[in-house]
């Protein structure tokens, strides 16, 4: 098992944002976390990454229990997060943003080769490598945020609402990129409100409601669950892979 949470709990005051949620990701898998706004999806990712403290439960990565609230240690262990809203540093250039992604790497001997590979994958970023990140379009900023995370050479890439604010064309390109990254061997944990696209990509999915996991399974299994499909996944009864 690559990643496993066991009865993870996150609270903000009296609000239970994540209530004993257990999820797992196998090596090579794409796992989607679905649900309405306020379901606890982002809080789950932030707790796994160590950005917020867990009130209870445990997080294991590659079989080892991760220390509480230690984002730096989690990055070094092989976790990377593309946060909601991208959060790139707009006062830095594209190249500086990408190099910042490699800050926590133990081995930087192949850094220039990895940077070249990112530019090979994202030609728009290559052409704008010396421009300030503030000059990029929304889609280019999202690709920069993903490229920055890839520079950390993660074993697991977590993404929080990566399609938010993108045009349908760019959403299609984004999910094709994620498919290619997974085919190259990268494991992915995806929080996404575009359930149709997420289910096309994911091997397995979890559905959260008010901080609790109310369903889990393959896309086909979830869509065969009538009430779950209608309430959270739209009315379609099939997913085309």
C-alpha cells in the first residue's frame, strides 16, 4: 500500500470537517475523492500533507506512519500537493517557480534533466520560462503548479480541484495529462468536482458527505449504486474509460 489513512479526523472548532475517514492508494493507482462543497475533501488532502493537524487517526505512506504536522518530512517522503487555486509565486519567473519545487529533494544530481523534461512536456512554459508567473493564463498557471510538484519527484501526486476555473478545452487537456502521468507510473490522489472526468480517469473513488465517507468503489460500482449516483455523481449510469 502506497498511502493509507486510518480513521482520520480533522476539526475546526466544533466543526468536524473529516470524521474518521479511511482511504488508500495503491502504487500506480488513480484514486478520486468526490463530494459536494463542504464535504471535507480539501481538509482530507491538507491533513494527509500535514498542512492541518489531525485530531485523530493516522496517515501511513509506504508502510510508515507519518509524523504529525510535518509537511517538510512528508515532501521528502515522496508526497506532493497541487493546492486549490494553484498558489504559484507570481513575483517569480516560471523557471524560478519550477526550481522551487525541487527544494526538498534529497538527490538534485538530475535536476537540470528533470527541468528539461518538464519543459518538454509543457511547451508553453518553456517558451515563457523567463516571464513572471503573473503573466501566465489560468491554464498555464495550473500547468506550472503541476510542473512545480513534479520537480519534487513524488511517488504520489495529490491534486485539489485542478480543473477549477478552466475552460472545457483546457479541462480535457488537463485530464489527458494526468492520464499520461499515471501511465508513466505516477500514483495520483485527486479531489475533483468534475465527477464525469474524475470517474473516467480513476481506478477507484471515495464519496464524502459532511466529513464522512458514504461510498467507495470502482467508478462502475458507484454508478450502479442508484442513490449515490443520483445524489453525487449526476444521473448518468455509465462511464466511458
